[in-house]
């Protein structure tokens, strides 16, 4: 199942990040560029770094100048995330381009890659909730709450994985078809964001 394959790669990325646990550490992809594994690993690494950016920027004592620099990094990370999703969708489009679409085929509300994006984030939630649920310096109440939340996240993982695998199977057999729209983000564009346009 593709979801199981992807989740294992996400876990590998998360574990590797947390060896140093530093948003400024160097990145090295263990997979070759012609593999879907390469895109999945890179996708989750971006998500993992951004997860920790989001932790840092919420420090109430953060220096405003540092916060602004970090906000710019988060913006860039969001764009990288979107780009990776589109690359992953291109993989599926290419893989199933010769599939004969059935007359009654339907389109899904989201593409496979955007569902996989949610699975990547879910892998991070599971990892960090497990950390919280096994802390030795936390109260018993905290541990119980986190164990309960972890159980829900694991159930969500099961449901989301099933949905992803079903969607891919439906695309493979022609019951569903893909139609991907490039993200038209306006706030990064000098011509579309009136603030940036005014600065020219």
C-alpha cells in the first residue's frame, strides 16, 4: 500500500531530523532523484523543519527581528511545501497517464499528493504526541491526556491511509481521474500583491 510506504519514509525523515533536532542542520536526501521516495523524504523534511519553526516563533520572549526573519523562513517553507506537493502529483499523473478513464468516473475533492501532505503532517503529530505521552517529567494527568490524543491520531492515520490507498486504486482502475490545478498564491507575486506592487 502506498500510504504505508510513504509513512515509513516520513518516519525515517523525522527520526533523522531529531538526531540533531536543529532547524539549521544540513539536509541530505538518502534517495536518488528519480525515485518517488526522494520527493516524499524531502516533503516531510520541509514539514518537520517548519513544525519546529512554528514552535520557535511562538516563544513570547523572541526578539522581534528574529521573529521577522523566522516568518520569512516559514513563508519560504510554505512555498517549498506547495512545490513538493505539485511534484508528487506530477508523479501520479505520469504514472497513470495511460489509464482508460471510465465513462462514470468522478473527480476527488483533493489530489493524491494533498492527501499525502496531510499524512506527512500526521506523522509529525504522532511522533510528538508519543513524546508527550512518554515524558517522565510530566504529570499523570498530562500523560493520560496525551495517550488519549495519540490513540485518536493513530485512528486518524488508519482512516487517512485507507482513503489514500482507495483513491490511488480508483485512479489506477479509471474510476476516478486526476485534475491538478497549480497553486495560484497571490501574496508572493509582485504583480498580484498590492503591497509588493506598490513598492516597485
